[in-house]
C-alpha cells in the first residue's frame, strides 16, 4: 500500500494519472512491479529510495511531508508481516 500511496503523491501534479501493477513468479518468490506517471526518479535516487529515512527532495507546494519510513517498512519482510 505504501508504494501505491507514494505513486499517488508523485502524480499530484501530473496531467495523466496512471498506475500499472505487474507480477511474475521468480523461484520461490513473487516479484511485483509498479509503474506510474509521476516524475521520473534518477538511477542514483532509485538505489537509496527504500533506505530508512531516505526522502527525495521536492519543494513543490502542496505535497505532504514524508518521513522516509514507509517504503523501508514495506521492503522489510519481517516488519511487514507484523500484525497479520
């Protein structure tokens, strides 16, 4: 859910709003991919996007303040399963 929420925020100023979700089996895992029409994220920023407290700089008015916690939380399998 955190990835979809971030995509919705990223598309706030985009004239076209679209999220594409895909998936495939990879051995004993399922890989899920997301693509949206928000602003492009540089390769350098993609490398750290799921790090704890990492946030992309964005000074555009009207965007919510994020803490850089949600994507990290979603990536960590142990923490993501707590409460299920």
